[in-house]
């Protein structure tokens, strides 16, 4: 490499190094750049997309879950690399992550006080005001010099003292809640040294082609695909970058000049990948030169294989699936699992992370119990169960499109009607399921939680069962009625709080919870002591 002699070079000398690129660049009104590479006689279209930080998030739940923030262990911003990994799998999409410790950050982080603590604080403030008003009332009576002044003085003094005691009590409680709020907000004050300005730019390209119109249409299609991918996978809205300086200097990733710098990588995890001998030698050589290959690890898989008790058929049993011999190795036993439907009168919770098949499994169970002339009523906030029903005995209350107030009002009406009807049924001598209520994500109906708990607690002895579907297991199981739930099905989750709660539920078999994060879609742990005393794993029947 020749060294550049900067000391002896004048500005006039510098002009001989000026580069005239062999590229024609066109900037179009709709923020698309067309480039013509004269040496290879090819046209390419390109554009840049980015997210406006003040308008980008269109699905707060998806953002918090996959990209942004988690408050279970302080505050963590960890999503940029995960987003880049997903989006950069597209061959014609380049993702650039820019971050800086700039002082003028466009984001504003507002501390949030948990609703429960805020409610307590407000309630204690009201109680203090209430008792101060009463104390003032008794104090003013004590100054009155009417005909019964001396007879009532003792009573008034006692009443005033009681109000003072109440005030002191609620002031102490207010101080306790204030300290809890301060502890919760401490993490926000620690943020100031770790905040960065960050930006994601998504560059999309057309293929190199002979016709500029084809290049234009190609990049238009790529823009649409990238917008859909970011919006529906990660809940982020991106728009075209309008500053041409950020777009026109890009180099197409598939041009010949770029290829000499390209390496080989797998785009995704591929099961049962079978390379040819030549490919295997090439891959092995590249990998051993690039990284240290990890040694194979022996995993001690703690799993219980149930006996034939679970596979006994019966008149009122449904086929759940097959016993899993190994979660890690995906080994399925021939042993079938037949679940007695009458156990559902003690209620069931189906819990998992999002998109693990909770609603699909609940829909399958619902359709199967309908075959025994059991009536099923499902409360469906998103229309998922509506698409799964296959029986006339299976009715769905579809709440899709309603706002929170309308949802809660509708659900309260349905739950009250169910309670009034079932409480008129006679109690059964033994478990016998007549009607099954399925509620998909009950925490969406917080105002109706007392009605849900009343049904779970009181109606089982009259032949009514309940299945609760949730991805918020810790919040559901801390409700008082949760102790009346007799069966659980846990699908895949990796959330520490979920795993800790599962361990508490299945004690003394907590070690089996270690396998929950390894579950693939369609597998789950069944724990129903009335059916079988230990938790075990099942590959559920595919519908």
C-alpha cells in the first residue's frame, strides 16, 4: 500500500485524486433513488426507511415484549440487535443501527407509577382527608357552649381522639406506599447515565436489471414488504427517508465489486441440514478458522414418563395427544393421553408465551367436549376461537373491534347471565361437566375479574367448568380464586417470572419446569393431580 504524503501535497495537487464515479444517480419525487452502473450497464433502485421515534410504535404490547422494555428486572433496552437479526435475513435489505451518547436526545422517558400503588396512595389520601374533616367537626362541637355542653364533652373528646388515631394510621400507610413508589422509580433515575440516541435505517434494493422501470417497480415492492415485516412482526411503523444524502451514496449489496468481500452464513436454523461432502469440508474449514466450535454438551434431562394410567380410554375422555419421552430430542412415545372432561369442573389454566398455541389447544378441547353434549361458551377478544369452532354446541362471544369499556360491559353481561342460570342447577354428587366457559386472556377484562372468580369458585359443583387462557400466569395465579383451579397446561415460555410461578405450582416436582423453555410449539406440560399425580409432557393432537 502506497503512503499518502499529506505534508507535501497542496490543494491543487489533491485535485488529481478526485474520483468521478462510474455511476449515474437519479433522485425521484417519491424518495426513491435510481442508479445506473455504466461499467456493467445495469439499473438498480434503492430507498431508505426509518422509524420516527415519536410515531413509530403502533403495537405497544408487541414492542414491550419483543423490542423495548421489561420491568420485571429493572429496565432493559435490548431489542435493537434482535430486530436487526430478524430483518437482515432478507437478502435485499440492509439494516444499520446507529447509536450515540448525544445529549440532545429526542426521547423522553416518563416514569410510570404502577396502577395498584397509585390507587393505594389515592385511597389513603382520601381517607386522611375524610378523618381530618370529622376531627374538625368534633373539635368545633367541643367549643360549643350549649345546654348539654358538659354532658357531651367527654363523648366529643373521645370521638376527636379516635379520628386522630385514624389519621395517624392512614398517614403511616401513605408513607409506606410512598416508599414503595420511590423504590420503583429508582431505576428511572439511574437511566440518565446509560441513555443513548439510537436509530435504525432499513435500506431496500431492487435486483440489478437492464430496464430502469423494472428497477423502480422492484424497489417499490421491496418498500411495501419491509413496511409489512416491521409493522406486523415487531409493531413498528417505518416511513421513507426523505433526505437524499442518506440514500444516494449507498452501494448495492449484490454488485460484482461487493462480492469479493462476501462470506458464507446460514440464514436461519435449519433442522436436519444435510450438506454434500464438498460443502461439509468447505463449511468445516470456514468455521474452524473463524470460531472455536463448542464441544457437545450432555444435558441431564429431568422428565417423568407416566404409566399406562393416562392412556385408559373412557366414556367421557378426550384424546389430548401422546406422551413426550424427551423434550430436548423431540422423542414422542406411542402412549396416548386420554383426559377425563369432568375434571374441568375444577377449572383449568392454559398458560404460555405469545404464539405458542394456547387458543388452538383450547379450541380443540372445546370441540372435543362438545361431542359429549356439553355446551361451550367462549369469550374471545380477538376472534381467534371464532375461527376454530366446529360444533353447534360451541358458541363464541366475539369482541373483536370493541373498545375496553364496551368489552368489559359485554363480558359482565355474559358472566352474570351464566352465573344466574347455573346457580339454579342442582348440585352433582360427583364431577359431571355440563357446561364449559373459555375466557381468552381474562386480564383484558379487569373490571370483570370478581365475576370470573365467582364463577370459578362457586359453580363447579353444579357441573360448570372454566378454562382460562393467559400469557400472564403470575398475575392470574395471584388472584384468590386461583387456588380453586385443579388443572394446568403449560406451553412454551422463557419468562423468568412465569417459570418461577410454574415451579411454585408443581412443587415438589419443580425440576421439570427447567424444560419449559425448550418446548416447541405443540408440546406442553400437563399437571392435573386429580388425573395423574405428577406433571408430564405431551405432544398435543394436531387439529
